C-alpha cells in the first residue's frame, strides 16, 4: 500500500491542514485515499456511523477524501479530562481512564495492535493512505513508546514530509534539529521539507532554502503562505491562533472557554456567518452583554461548573439571563443549565453532586455508560418541522423534574421530536441540547439567529440555505488549490 506520512517539528505546525489538503489533492489525481492518525489527543471528537469516536480532524480529512469517517482512521483517541488523566478510546470505544505513565505501561501493546489491525483493514479498501503524526517525532524521552510518528512511517515504508512553522521563529534550527535526532532509517524516509505559515517576500527566504537543501540533502517541497483556512482547530490551543478579525458584524455571540472545552467545532458554522462575531470568553473575564452566550461541551461537567462558580461567571450568566439575554448550552453546557449534576460513581469529582445554573428544570446523572450516536430528528423550535441532524457524545442522563418547573415557574418545551435531546424555555431565552453539529443545519441555524436578530430589530436572514457541509466543501477545495499552487510533490514519486 502506498503511504505518505506528515510529521512536524512541533505541535501546531500545520500537519492536520496539510494532510487534509493532500487527501483532496490525491483524490483529484485519481487515488482512492484514506487519512490515518494512529493516536490523537484531542477533545474535538466525531461519532461515526457505527457509533465509534474518532478525532474530528480525521473526520474532516475523510470528508476531504470524499469517503466516510470510520474508527480505523483514528484507532486511538485520548481525551484529556484534568488531573493529568485522559479517557482512552480504542477503535471508537472507551476502554478506561489513565495517566501518562500507566498509559505507556498498560496500553502500548494494545494500542499498537489496534493500529496494525486498522492499517490492515484500510489497506484492503484504499490504495493510498495519508498519515498524520503528532507533536514532534523526536521527543527523546517518549520516542520508544511513540505510537504515532516514525514507528508508523517505518511500518508502512512511507514517504515522509517534515513540516515546520516559520511563524514560531527558528525554523531552520527546528528542521535541522529534528532531522539530526531521527535514526538513520527514519531520516531516509524523509523525502521533503515544507515550511508553513510564511508571511512576506519569499525572495528574502530563498537563500535560506538553498542552504537548507544543501545542508540536509533533502528537497524543500514548498513554502506555504500564511492563510486563514477556517478549518476546525484540533484542540483548544488552536483557538489562540484564530482570533476573529471581523469588523462589519451585526451580532456578537460569546462562547465560554471552559477549561476542558470540547467539540468547539460546533461553532465553525456560526463563524462562517458574515454577520456573526464569535468571541471566546475566559471564565474569569467580564461577560458583558453579547447577543447570546453559548456554554459549550466539556469533557468534565462538574469541575468546569465549579470553575464557573468560583470565578463568578455562573452569577454573571444568571444575571445576564435575568436582564433578558439568551443562553444556549450544548452537551455539558446543557447539563450545566439545570438544577444540579449528580455523580454517584465519582466519575469526574469527589463530590457526588454540584449545583447548576438553575435555568432549566432538569437534573443530570453521570453514568459509566457513554452515549455515542448519530441522530436525525425534527425541530419543534425555533421553527417547527425543520429537519436536523448531528451526533451525541455524553455520559450524562438528563431528565426533566416537573416539580422544579412548578417551584421556579419555568415553563419549558421539547426542542425536538425526541424529548431527551433538548429543551427551550417558554420565552426562548434559554436553550439546551445534546446535539453536536446543531449549527451545521443551515435552515435551523438561520432560524435561531433570526430570534436574536428580532430582539435587535434587525431584518431576518433567509433560511432557505444549504447546510454547512456544502460550505465546508468549498473550504476544502480552496485549501487544496492553495497547497497545489505552492507545493511540488514530485520527489515523492507518486
């Protein structure tokens, strides 16, 4: 099986974006192509058609290759949950919680076996695999247990591309240092170097490129200019690199940047709306009075709820709603909107319960069994009859407590035809649901935005639009066009 491996000199050098672009480019050249990342550490996850969890980045790469996301494309997913521990997902299913030391002791052999089995399955269905590494391939203290980088490259005898981020500074040292720390067998696989995120006049960089090729004896495949790809970030560090630069917006939506924020890919369709400014707010910052506040998903609801309490953000959100503001909670954020969250098995915290925001008459109990599934439902609000699809990833089971509704005089309505998926209060100021990908649904997204626009006296936006996946296709094509223009893949001998 023909294989390409993309490794980086560090994290956030552009590995995911390059693999995504290569999937679309190789598809255009007639290859039946699949992405692959042996081990991913991320809280942005996607649920496959078989209910398995994989990194959202691999789902995006599958869409770039115009194939269906599947668990074999990311056989190991680590989901950090605080206290130096992570939930371990192997072949789409949760198999436990571990710290780093125990992970290397208890899961290395299982993990490598899952990787080998996944590669074998993919090799029977595809003729080109494009692999993504993680972090740096030369972390000397971890390399003997590295499941993601050169171990896979050697197994596949993959032509390897080394990508570096020039914006970080020291790009030549990063490249040369990485190559020097590779074993001879590993270095022989490196067929090209890519420099990413370049700003300025390339002619000034050219003498350095010439020196680099002469010194390393490895060709520079290209220099990719800095660009705003609008692609989903793999983890929350990516939020730092993508501040909004919108000026002519009409509505501002604040997203609470929870310490263990997950699946903030939910908000990419909102960011793609020209009239919307998305602003991420730290829990200890003033909330102000945006047009809406979104409480996103989180890997650990109770610890993040405690953070909201201790920083005063909980009180700010409650006051915001009291003064007429709109709040939308998704997944863990939905759980936070209720009266309390119970944790009888201490899955997240030493406390067995935690008071919520008390904005919806619900109570959530955390359980060992995780719900992961794709969904297709029909909306009741904000416009009845709209088809909606998305996916669930949660360990909480939420129920309405009618007594709370009566005591607090909170009227509520089912958001969808499945009453377990979400609620909205009577005046449509508090919304909550378990459905990730809710804003991908174009007509539903616009209908919800129009409730905000009405409060501002703004004209309604048309709702007869395509879903975000069509817009995502244009983004993927634009990314592939850019990479194709600035990259020469001839040395890979495809």
